[in-house]
C-alpha cells in the first residue's frame, strides 16, 4: 500500500512540475507581446508631450490652452508646457460687463498672448484680452469689407453717441448712425440689442465705428420693395390723395406705399390742365395699377372711367321738318292763301 501511495505522490509531483514548466514557458511570451505593444504607444504619447513642453515660447506669441482653475484674481491655464500660464482677471476681457467667475469654467479652451515668460512665480503671464483683440481686428476688417450685419448690445451712452463691444473690442456708434430718426435721449438705447454694420475698422488707431442706421435703412428699403411688389399691374384698389403736383397726383395706397396718377390719367372727360382742377388732398379715389417698375407705381383713374369724354364733339342739331299730310307742287297750292286786289 505504501508503495502505491508513494508512486501516486511521485506522479502528482511530476505533473505539477510539468504544469509549472509550461506556465513559465508561456508567461514570458505573453509578457513579451504586451511589452512590445505598450512601449510603442506610450513612447508616441510621451514624444508628443515632450515636444510640446520643450517648444520655445516668446513674448507676443498666441498660445492655446485649457482653463485649469480659477482663483479670486486670476485664471490658471494648462498650456501643455513645463510651466503653467496665468491670466489676470483684468487681462481676460476688455468688456467691463464680462464676469470671469460667471462665464469661465475649468475645461474651457482659451487663446492668449504671452506677456511675460515669468510672472515672478514661475508661471507664464498671459493676456486673453490681447489675443482676442489681435484676432478680432482681422475679423472686423473682413466684416467691414463684406458689409456683414451683426447684433451688439449697447453698453453705455457717451458724448455724441453710444458704446458697444464687438468681438471684445470697444466700438463707437455715432448718434447720427444709431437710428432712422433723430435720437434726443441716447440713454434709452443702453441695454438694447441692435443690428449694426462695421463702417470703419482701424487696428493701428484702435478705431472701430459701427452703424445701425445703415442696416435699418436697407431693411426698410427691402421691406418697401416687398410691399410695392405686391401691387401687380392690373390691380384695382383704393387710396387717398396725399399731394398734388403740376404733373399729377400722388395717391397713398396704404402700408407706406404710394403711386402717381399722371395728369393725363386722371380723367377721360377731357384734358385736365392741373390735378387741383379735379382733385383735392384727402380725396378717396379708386385707381388701377398700370405700371410697377423700379419701386415706382403708376396709377390710372381714367382706365376705370366708362363714360364718354366731355370733349367729344356733340352731334349737329338736325332740322326737323313739320309733318304734312300731302306735299303738292301745283300753282294753286303755291298761291293758296295769297290775296289779290
């Protein structure tokens, strides 16, 4: 029995030894595969980070980063560099109404200009405001050339106009360019969002001038063209005489649209020397559209008048002969009624 137990133990030990040997043989191969793949991937990542951290920065460079944190006075920016960047609140935006704590959060992408390579604490001093401004002027010049329309919010009223911010740059809107009509109290526009167009963008002098009036005038012109276009030739409508000129009468058709009834189209009852001979300001008239070109509507009252013209010559008066029962040409008939002594 003891021999059988010993033999079984010996076989078990041999089997365990074989399994251990196999495991040892396979493990290095698996680890070799893992080690062969892992170093290649991590080295590529490491090289990218190393290149980024070893790049040379200089004052004036525009860099990209990610907001890492916000303190009571500055924003910390991860530049992927050996040193972090910091942006003081005053250098974050030129807009006085902008709140860093309300609008900025960790993870935000940010572009900034390098102001100093060392702020005295081992950080790189940055200015987002300067970067925004540098990039903004390029965009603002393009907007001027392309006559781009955009919206701005009026920040404050100043002498001669109002101030707004476009792409972070302080802009001036002259009072004469603020609205279609004269504006007496400029403060009524503070806080309003209005459409504007860049009419002057000079980076050197930091002069940015906007106009809302140009946009509003263009929109009014387009709207009027749309309304005028709705009066198709052949349309019969009513209007009110609003002015009389030597050459015709202007008729208000409503909705800010008027048309001209030329003096020759006022009446079919004869030639009209002056519109005032037939019409008065305020008269309600029925007209027909006979032309609509280049935003001008031609009207006619004559086209709706079915009566014959007064100037048409009246037929000559006919001679009416008295009726007689019998016409005779005898001498007796001719002499009848005459007395002879």
